C-alpha cells in the first residue's frame, strides 16, 4: 500500500473510505446494439435492466458431457500450485484457472460463437479473455461463496478501468435450488458499492477460498435486495448465465449428492484493457487477470492453434 | 461407554457397526386413522408416503408477528447456559430450548389444536413434548446443518424406543429457497440408516452446533436421494411442516438479508416414552429430551397454568 489512492478522479474507488458508500454506475450496460449479435431486443432490454441473462441449453447434452468429463480429468490430474484452488478442509479441487490456455477443449468453448458473439454484442466490439476457470462445488460439502461484485475486485486489484466486461458461467452439471446455484441481485449492476477495508498483501491467495475484503457490508446488501430482490440461475447442464461484471452475486453451499460444476469465462472489451490496479497493490497473477489483451477473434493467427 | 450395546434385539441400533447399514423401518408411520383428527385421507396418505407434510398459513399473520417478536425478545435476553446455543464464529443465538416451559406464549402454541390434533392423529393417541426450541438462522451468515435423522440421535442418545414421534416446525418468518429452508428427502423415513462411529462423551455439547456423529455417510445419502429425490419446505410465515422423526433432513446456510426463524416442537407418543439411551451413554439433559411424559392434554391440571 505505497500508492496514494485516487479518490477524486476514480469513479469506482473502493476500500478507500471509512464507511461503505453506494454510487451510481456511470457506464453503459449494453454497449452494442440489437443488429450486432444474437440477442433480440427483449433479451438486450432484460440484460440492461437486471444485469444478467440465463440461456437454457445453449450447449447440447453431448457437448456438455464431454466438457464435464474433461473437467473431471483435469481436476484429478491437478497439482497444487498457482491457478489451482483447493477447498478448505476437504482438500477437494475448487477451481482450476486459465483453462483457455491449458485445455484445447475449453479454449474452443471460449471462442464458440454461442458465447463469444453474445459477449461482443453486449460489450460493443472485440473482446479478450480476462479470466477463465472451472468452478467445482462438490456434493455434500461444497462451500458457500459470499456476495460480491467481481468488478470491485478487478478494478481495485487488477486495474480494470470501467464496467465493460461480462462473465459467462456455462453449466457442466444441472444447476438447481439444491446444489448451490448462482444467486444474483437483479439491478445491482447499476450501483457501485464502495467496500470498507484496505487490501492486504497477496490478498488473492486467501480471497479465492474465502473473500474478506471487497465484500459488501450487510447494510449495502440489504439496500440492493430491498430494491431488486434476489434470483437464482437454474437450468439443465448446457445452460449458461451471462452476468454483468458489477452484478452482485454469490452462491450457497451444496448439501445435495449432486456436484455443481461450471466453466466460467470473463470477456473484457479490448477497449477496457487493464492498467495499474486502482487499489495501489501490485497486479494479481495472469491466471486471475490476463494482461495480454489479444482478441479472441485473433487467436488463430497469433497463437497458431 | 460402559454398557454393551444390544445389537441383537434393538432393531434401530446405530453407531455399533464398522460400516453403515440400511435397514427397513418396522414401525407404522401413521398410527391413528382419518376419523381421529384434522388430516383427510389424501394428507394422511401423503405423510405416510413422503414422511412430511407442509400446511400453509396455519397461523395468522397477526399471531406469527407476535410470536416472532417474542422470539426476538427471548433471544435478546438469553444468557449463555444449557438450552441456549450460540452460533460458532458470529456469537449469535442459534437455538433456545424448552420454550414450552419458559414462555407462556410458546406453551400455548405447543398445546394449540392446529398442531396438537395433527400430532395426536399421526401418533394415534395422547402425546407429550419431547423437545421444543426456536431455531434462528440469521441473515447473511446463518450456517448450514447437515443431513440427519432426528430419531437416530433420540434413540441412541435419549432412549426413544420406537419411531412414534413427529416434529413440527412452525415458520415465524417466510421460508424460501434463499434463506435456508428445511430440506427433506421424501420417503427416507422408511429406512433406518445405521451410522458409523462411537458417541463421544457429552456429544450434545458439540452436536447442537455441528453434528459429527449420528450423521449418514455420503453413500447412504446418495441411496436415499436416488430413491426419493429432495424437497424443500417453503411457505409464508405461519406455515408449518410436520415431519416424521426418521425423515432425513437438513438445511443450507442463509446468505440472504432475511433471517429464517422457526418454532420447533417434537411430539412423542406417551406410549413411546424414553428409556435408557440405546447407545449406552448417559441420557442427555431434559432440555434436549424431556423424561417427564406428562401429556399435553393434562397440562392444565398438573402444572396449573
């Protein structure tokens, strides 16, 4: 914490104030138009209003089965190290990062038009992958993940300047009320919550298991839910939820005998590439926030795959 | 652990075998008949099949509001001690026991015909209160409770001979998919799962916060859920769920801004009163398993209230 934090010109400064604050979003939500992608006007309007969109069975059962098998294989072979997050207590693999670099199959998914064209439409132009990972929420003892806005962390700890990114969670298993489906607060993407507390050194080493900084306080959450309510993203395997980078989300634990596994990709606009972290700490490792903004559309040329 | 456990004549012995076992229930589920109480044939059949029954808005909003206020008052005034369980970490009150003895209002609820007559019908005759308590699952950090059969514990640790008890959870707040509603496995009451592991001394001092013995293993749970699926007991405040003492149940954590509070009463048949605990450990304190089997119908005479 050596840098003086810019609370005068940075509209999204956070972890800088003694009390939490709510400030209106100043960026558009949908950057493209209806003509530029697969989403029709009703879907665009819904995303603009709620900050997320669930697309049922976007991928076929056959595709999803193959992806799930690959995810299981990668988890079984994973060695502890950066980009591999182990569940506290049970020692099960919780997340595997940078799948678009390490797995040919998941790289194909990240460049699949069913996801990519939606991301391009929402973000108004070419995009690159800021982060990708598989999230495993194991049966019986999958742990909950508290509410947070991804953008808050990406802005403060990675240096993402503005709200011009979208996350996709592709369900590799069915997501139900019982196995820890993604919970979302509709409309929360229109308010930026400044969180309280300075960022500790190497915060990400702990925050991937249990986040303690950059999380909204109860009062902030109560305000957002009073206004927008709460929803869960449920659907059969192969479904996907697209959610805006500032949409407040979390997930409950998993007491069911059904694991919940998803592939998570963050698309960021190439016009929103990372700068120095706004929180003044060193940038997090590339597996969390890629600083190589090569557009997905240029993958074939530049990386020869 | 000085007593030799009776694995030859006790049909429901548990924590006695090296591996888990499933054994069929040998007791009736519905002990009374349709003529003997408020439940019609369809409701009796459903309870017999599933092991639980949800009754929506059994108590009025006005009654529920008064009960909830009383619950909050009792929690605010509670001093640490037996019958008062504090949430690990947050220090919030999680459970208050023996409400039918300590609160005039909750004593009235326990003897209210809307609950009592159903219990009498299901259990085929006069009943007494084995245990009563308020369960608080606070907003944002209410903790999950893993799957278990109450009867397993009551048999092993309290000495309840047979499956002839019913629990009622009366919702003092709405119970939703988001605030840790009771989860149940339909049909699970028809199978007794023998759990693995000896009971430690004074087990209840820990098990009320996090149960580690008398819980089914993942394989047992998988078998039950494969067979019966999973359900959640949801409804507005004033609703109640009646569930059979051997129905496998649990609840997720509560990430929502809405606390989940309920009043929980266990009715046991007077013909099923407690004997020596079948697990060989000393009986648990009276707030967990009352050894005074005075029928609720005789409360006015014997206790003069």
